[in-house]
C-alpha cells in the first residue's frame, strides 16, 4: 500500500459531517449551502437527464460547456481562452487538482504550498512524488510576502499551488500579492496551479483577479474553477481547467484515465448557468454577504472574536478564551451544543495553528439563528 494514503485519516469534512448527523447538530462544518441551488439550472439538468443523451460525453467536456466557459471567463475576468484547446471539464475541482499534480510533477520536484491549505493538497502533492515546501502565511493579513517567497522558491521548484480566494481564512489575494508570486514564478520558471473555486464568492465590492492574467503567467498558469461554488451545487462536481494549449495537452492525459468524463446532463445545466447575467452573481454575493454578517454579528454578540471574511462561505472564530485546542473545542461544540464547525488545524500540516474554528455561513437565517442559540449555551 502506498504510505501516503495508508497513514491518512479520513478527511475532517467527512468526520465532522458524520458527527453532526450522530448528534443531530446544525452543520456549519463542511461547506455546503442550505439552499438547493438555482431552480432554473436544476430544471435544465433534469430535462437533460430525462430527454438528453446519457452516454459518454466527449472526454474534454461537452462542446457547449467548453464554449460557455471560454465566454464566461472572457466576460468576467477578461481572459481570452480557446474553448477547443485551452478548456477542459473535470469531475469537480478535486479531480482537476489531482490530475494537474499527477501530470505536472516528476518525483523529486519541489512544490511550493501555502499554509493554511485545503486538506487535499498535501497528500496529492506527496502521492505525485513532489517534495513540499510550505510557506506559512501570517494571520490576520495572510499576505504573500516577498521574503517568504524568496526563501521557498529555488531552481528545484517545479509547481506552486495557490488557492485564491483562500479557504479557510476567507482571504482574497489582490494585485500586489499576485504580482509578487508571479515574479518568482517567472524567475524560476515555475508552473502555477491556481485553485480559484471561490472566485465568484467575494464580498464588499471586491473583484477576483485571476493569476493567469498577470504578465508572463498566461503560459504557466493552470486555472481551476468549480460550478459547485459558482452555483451553490456542491454535489454536482463539475469542475473546469483552463491552461495554455501546451500544458492542456498533458493535463488531458491525466484526466482521460482518472475519470475520462463527467455526467452530460450536469454539464448541459452548467453551460446554461454560466451564461447568467450579472444580476445572478450580484444577488448571490449579496445573499452570502448578508448571511456572513448575520452570523458574524451574532457571534460577536455572544463574545466570540470573529476574523474578517473577504470571500468564501466561511468565517473563523478565535477560541483562545475557551482554553484547549480547536479539535477539543469543535468536538465539545458538536457533541454538547449540537453545532458542527471545522478545527482550522486541519488546514495546517503539523497543526501549527490550533486556536481557530471555521464556520460555514451559507445557510438560511433560521439555521444561523438556531446555531447561535445553541452557541450561546456553549460560552
Ligand atoms: N478547492 C477548494 C479550496 C475548496 O474549498 C473545494 C471545496 N470546497 C474544492 C477545491 C473542491 O471542489 P469540488 O467540489 O469542485 O471538487
Ligand atoms: N471544500 C469543502 C469545505 O471546505 C469540503 C469539501 C469536502 O467535503 N470534500 O468545507
């Protein structure tokens, strides 16, 4: 058995959701919305399932979806993508990440990662034979500092893996951070895998800037997106990869033997959804921003220190006043007070940070209020 996976625990999201079920808890742990997702997109998917062709779609994705992805990123992010040579559909961002790392890394290549990091990253890098170089980002700002980048990058660096906006800290990296990262990528001829699944879930008037748009990055960036986050349909697992044709040729080889393809009805529905007008995106952001503020204000009112959330569906609370670590806090919260949260140490290999808990606010007002009532007792 491969030791990377043999010694891994079950992912924290699955464990906390299982505990939430056992304790009949309000689940603010794993990130998924209460809302069933846009009714029109679901209807298109259902119609395509009933009336459509349910056989294997093309390996790179339905042509209509690839065209919709290219148009979508042109309209929202100013990217010029060739739908036939630079766009691929995957079964979620997770497949895209696994495939990209599998395709790009040779055993012994160094891979720069930033902590906190999504829990899938490190095992996937290790399994691909990469040698991780982890850059800890300093809270509360979580900036990509020039000195830390200079220390981590070297002629041995092959890939850097960035998540922007960043789950779990809810940070949006802007032009300055990305420019510093792009400079070291150019200097050391590094490929950037940029997980941008949260690109549309940004608040307070901020705009997401794709790393791929920076000077010298077009040919060296693999951009990853997910319909799960754009349309609040996390179970659908429809992801996208955008990359220069030369890189895409190799990424496609990993995809063809990982999943080969993704359900055609879901692809058709996502193609329809990507064409939605600005009102959808503005409304979606406004709805989540309201939910963020409701949870943040409620928690502050209960005496919790709430960290700022610029993006994603998550906010973090500082549990220092409660003593103990984040795992103990979250276990007590779910079992005694019936609210599930995620201990943020799960995003820090080696558990360097143990005083934060992540809560998902992508919920109906009533769900948020029920969690707040229960957390009032936890203090
Ligand atoms: N990357 C990040 C940073 C995520 O937060 C998530 C899921 N929340 C994923 C990847 C996985 O996306 P998907 O469900 O499309 O595989
Ligand atoms: N990405 C989701 C989160 O951060 C979880 C996805 C999963 O459960 N694999 O909550």
